[in-house]
C-alpha cells in the first residue's frame, strides 16, 4: 500500500514538474545548444565583454496581493510606498557606478490604471536624477481593441504630463509590460486581457518593445525563451509572440513590437529541497540576486545574434510593496551590485546599467552592425524622455 501511494505521489509530482517545464523546456535546450555552437564558431569573441543589466519593475503602489483586487490598496499606503523609494533609492545608488560611470538605473513600469500625479511625480524626480525611467504597465480584463486603446492613450497622456514619454517625429514612443503576464490574451481562460490583437494595437500606438517575459511557471510563458526577437506571422492573432525570428546583426527593422526577454533556465538549486529550480530572473525578498544566479543569467547568452559578446540581462521585480522594497532598497540589493562588480572583475567584462529604453536602443544598434562599447549607444534610436534631460 505504501509503495503504491509513494509511486502515485511520485508520478503526480513528476507530472506537475513536466507541466511547468513542457511549454518552454525544449526551446531552452535547443537555444543552449545553439549558443554553445556560436561560442565555438566565434572563438574568443564569444566571451561576454559587455553585460547590460536592466531591472524592469512591475511597480504597483496600490498592490494588495490579490489578483481580484490588486489595485485597491489605500491611497496613504500607496503614497508611502512611492515616497519610500524616493528617499532610499538615491542613497542606494550613490555607492555604485558601472563601466560608464553611471549609477544603477531602475525602470518603473507603472500601471496606468493606478495613475495619480502624487504617485508618479517622485518617480519623475528620480528620472531627472539619472536613476531610471518610467514606462507603461497595465492590468486589464475583458477589453476590446477599442476600449484597450483608450486606456493606453489615457496612460500616455497622464505620463506625458510628467515629461516621461519620449517622442519621435511628434509621436509617443514607449515600452510595455503586461499585467498578470497576459500579453495578447495569453491565458487559456481569456482572463486579464481579452484582446487577441494586442501586439498590433501596441505598435499602432507607438510601443516599440515588450518586456513582459519570462513568466514561468505561469502558463502564459511562451515557448520562445532567452531571445530578443520580432514576432512573425499575423500579429493580430492571439499569443502572436509565440512565433518569432531572433534579431541578428544585419537583420532589418520590423514594423512591429520587439520582444525583449529576460533569461530563463533550469538551474541548480542551492540548499535543501529539489536539486534544480526554474530560474526566471525575478528579484524578490525571498529570492534576491546571488552570485550563482548572476552566473546563470549571463550564461543564457541573451544577445543579438552575431554579437555574442554583448549580453542582455533583463530582470523583473515587483518593487513597491514593503517587503520587496526593503530588499531592493537595502542590504540584499547592495550585495547584488557588489556581486555584479566582483563577477565583472573576475570574468573580465564591463557592466552597463541600462533602462528598458536603453536596452532596446543597444539591441537595435547591434542589428545595424554597431560594435565596440554599447554604453555609447543608449540613445541610438529612441531619445530620452523630456524629464531625463531636465
């Protein structure tokens, strides 16, 4: 009886693990094999020489911890969370500089549905200090293309009041992270989106890149992993980002949203429990950055094909709530920056702190054949927002 129970429990556990891994694991293994081949073919140039680090924060001051009421925290709570960052983040940044002499740069993907000027203005002040930028995040449900378009347009107008949205030829240009990871109606049940052709709408409204993924173990995790790419085929279809072509040196600019992914891997787990873990590059109070995690992120080799010496490390977090803020503004995050500098010295690469916009610009420059120091290419295509130039 005990043997049968144990066998059944083991099978259930294996099935659970398989369900979490199956949507993306095959592509991960293929990508790792391709990266190793590229390293062999490129010789010494395959070693990372420049590592771009972007912390992309799903910054939700009205977060409650519930999907059903995630944006309903009291105003006083939300305002206190924002002011805590305004006070502590410049102090954290003061002790660190990258290879270009720049401090850490945080990208606050602020939820448009939570907009209030008092929440956004402190983030704008830190943008003016050179400590980061603000981009668009949105939680929505049951929308049509038309109703969603109005939400995006209102968010852009609200953000622009604070000088936070760049313009190119008079049109807003912006980056995006989808609430609940549900880009282009990614959930099977259609919750938290509703708009199949969201990628097409984003491009129409001036969005140049999506930074939503990875999202594992969520079922919204796409099969494509560790890749910067343009979706292929009809982008009006649901989950159109599941099909894509990696960007490469010499590849053409596409009239569609670029998908910029963070690293994801099946990685070794240190400490008790299972010997492996899903590493999805998320910074949390329970799981802050460590030296082994840093190595794993860099080893995934997210890059422009043909430019493997440039490695892009996009990290995600939910930094507004108190527990997460304490980690990101305190000793765990200081250890992250110290470990990053230590690893750079040991492995001989340069660290570049970048915003989401700057990461996109460097990727686009790589497509155009630019080489050398990517720190000089931060404003290659999309200019800084007005507030950053103040």
